[in-house]
């Protein structure tokens, strides 16, 4: 069966450290992978997208890697701040939409808590 | 101020009642989606629509219905056939074949 795995346990780190979140998948060959941030009681917000032919992508303090051999993406937040505390979701394109449209499949998310 | 709105933010329903959740967008997006999120769970796709007057079932469509009469609007009806409707419902939109989805603020539905 198709599966996306994100750590269910919260990640607790100290302010200023680098947070690293993991997204593993099986039985997919996604064209791209996305990371979203979700705050409690709110809708997810898009952060970054990385395509299958890209190894790494950066945006300010965020960095995403994508290893299609390991079927894994790593999401890094450098110099983390308490305001980075949220749940981070990965989403994969597995196709399947009508007309070949993009219908993302989401992981359960990992909660990040940054302590001051 | 462009965006995607959902109303109401909180909704309470008695067992056996149908209820309709509103989703409106002024982003001129072609595609719209409805997801359900339960505690500790990922987003699960209920229905999606890529053009007006057309929509497709997602992974968990049973007990739900939608309509897409206007590009801007994609209401979701939770029917009495949905056995466990208490959840957080999220609406999203995107341009056709876009990489990115834009989400609304969500509606929390509680069945009493």
C-alpha cells in the first residue's frame, strides 16, 4: 500500500539550533514533494516545493533535500526560533487526478517545539 | 484582499442532520478541494473539482456531497450518512495543474 511517514513524536529543540524533520515514503515515484506549515486550528501554509530532479532547495532559513533513491525528504530550519513552533506536513504528488492533475497526498505531520 | 474563506469557523450539528460548509475563493483558481483532518491524522481528500459543474470523489467521499456551480464556490454537505463527521474540515484551491495549494482557515464540525 502507498504510505507517507513522518515522525509522530514531537521534536523538541532549543532556540538557535537546527531542526531537522523527516518525510519517508514507499511505493511512490512522486514528481515533486512539498512542505507545509500548520498552526493549531488553522489551515496549512505552503513553504517549499522540491522536484524529483532537484537534490536541495533553500528559502531563507529553510532547506529541503530530496533523495529519490532513499525515498526520503529532509526539512531543515536553521537558527530556529520559538515562532517556528508548529506542525510541518509533507505532501507528495502521486498523480491520479483526472486529466493528469496534481492531487497531493499528505503525511500526518510532525510537531516542532522550539524552546527559548 | 485575495484569499480563500470558509464559514462558519465552528459548527455544531445534531445527529441525523445534514449540514453545509461554505468555501469561497477570489483567487480565480480553477481547482478546489475539500479535506478532512482528524487529530494526529494527515489530511484526507474528500472531493475535488477542477472546473465548474464537474467534481471527483476523493479517498473518503462516502457520506459527503459537493456542488460547483460557480468558479468561486465549492460548498460541502455533510450528510447524516457520514458515520463519524466530527472533524476539522479544510478547503483548498489551486490553479489547474499547479504545484501549490492555498488553504482556507478551516471549519471545525462537532456532532452533538
